[in-house]
């Protein structure tokens, strides 16, 4: 995934979080246990801990989603939001300029 694609998805997720926070938090809460079962490294588990902790605070979660630092981009690699966008939404997000 390119940085441009990542940036588009992060912005779209942040926008969606503003209007659909409970739904997106529920998606992440369902995904994190599945992800924990698939990753074994300490760093990956720590990244999932970071996501899990942020789920209780919308502004913290939004800041984490938008974090463009090296660590923020690393944490994003384990973002628990698979299923947050419909295929049509994702297509639209990735096609807009």
C-alpha cells in the first residue's frame, strides 16, 4: 500500500469516526481478538494494545488514526478496522483525488 493510499484511508476513517464512532469501535473490538490470535511478536501485540486503549476515547482514537509519525505508520499496519468500509466506499475513497 502506498503512502498516498494509506493517507486517503486514514482521512476517510477519521471522517467516518466523527459520525459513526460506536459502529467503528465495535468493528475494532471484534477484530482485535482475531488479530491477537494471528500475531505473535511483542511489538505487534503492543500495537494492538495501543489500539485497544484508544477505543475508549474518540479523540485519542482519531489522533492515532491520523498519526503520520514513523511509529504511527507502524501502528497503522495493525489497524483493526477491516470491514469499516463497504467495498463501494473503499473504491470511492481510493479513486478520488
